[in-house]
C-alpha cells in the first residue's frame, strides 16, 4: 500500500492517469492485498506512501525487493 501511494503521488504530480487504475490484473492484486489488512492500516500505508519523496519511494521499492528475495531464499 505504501508503494502504491508513492506511485499514485508521483503520477498525480506529473499529471498522469495511472494505467493501474484500469488494468484488471493489477486491480485483482490490489483487492487481494487489501483483503489481507484492515482498512485503517491500508489507508495509513497509502498516506505514508503519498508523503514519500521520489528518492524515499525508490529506496522503499529496493527494500521490498530485497525482502522478497530473502523470503524466497529461505523457502
């Protein structure tokens, strides 16, 4: 949710309409993720993501990617 908020903020700043708002596969993934957390947590993470600078958002994306790699290697 935090990365989604950051991406939405960046696209809004550039005046772009996110294609992710209309892509069925992406919408399905968003619905799944939202079903895993309560509404308050989701909204808090979105707000936190929207407040990130571009550099902070990139750092967060790298951290998430590294975390996923670590999880996969432990399986």
